[in-house]
């Protein structure tokens, strides 16, 4: 679960399959001794098919999402000859916690259906940290 670091990038494969790339920032707060520290982990996420199109249409930089998927390891050699590697996520589902250019909270699934309230959900006020139950 985290916030998008950039607007989604929608592309299509030569066979016409939609694929969207997302950048996700995941915050981790922990206590070290008497002080609280925060780490931010940046994760690249790849989304396919109709979910990819919905992400590109409804999400923008700063949107909050929750992603479920599998980790994928990639290794390559850079132009400078250095070996490089990366772990990213191939999403099996994406849940929208907030989305849209205005940051409205609609709690919709990437399948396109608004959860608990349908169209009326767009009238909800923005979610704050105090609204999160954990």
C-alpha cells in the first residue's frame, strides 16, 4: 500500500494487450531507540489488461493504492558494463484508495466499479490519516 510517485504510463503490446507502469512509494515507520524513523521504499508495479486501462484512466501522481501481486526479479548489464538487478511487482489486483486529479476518495476496485455506494461515493470527503483504522 502506498502513493503513486508519477502518473501511470499506459502502453499497448503489439498484440493489443494494455500494460501500465506505476511507481509506488511505500512508507515504513519504526522506532529506533527513543526516536521514530521513517524509510521510504520505491517499487515499480506493472499492471495488465483492463486493470491497466482503469489505472491509467483514474489514477494520477499522489493517488493511494493497494497492490497484490507477485515479485519479479530482473538482472541485466548496464551500458557501463555494471551488472544491475531489480525486483518489481506484477499486479494481480489493484485497489484504489483515493484517485483522480482532485485526490477524491472513492474506494473503487480497479475493475471499475465503485465500492459501497456506487456513484454516490464521489461525494465523500477526502480521507485523512485519522480515518485509517490501523
